[in-house]
């Protein structure tokens, strides 16, 4: 969850997974980050 509480991120798993950032509370996808890893994400953090 972003510190502003307006976004949250989900890391997929599988072959070349994406990170999807959603707007809150609408739950609309805000950004899709592609090709960051080969298998899965263990940890996500907003900086």
C-alpha cells in the first residue's frame, strides 16, 4: 500500500510476471510494470 493510501500493488507469479498498481478505492489498474523478473515477486515496496 502506498503511503498516501491511494494505490496498492500486486506482484504476479508465473513466467515473466507483471506488477499491477491499482487505484484505491476505484480498483482501476493505474500502471502495469512488465519484464522485471523471470518467475515471481517476493516483496513489493513503494519508495
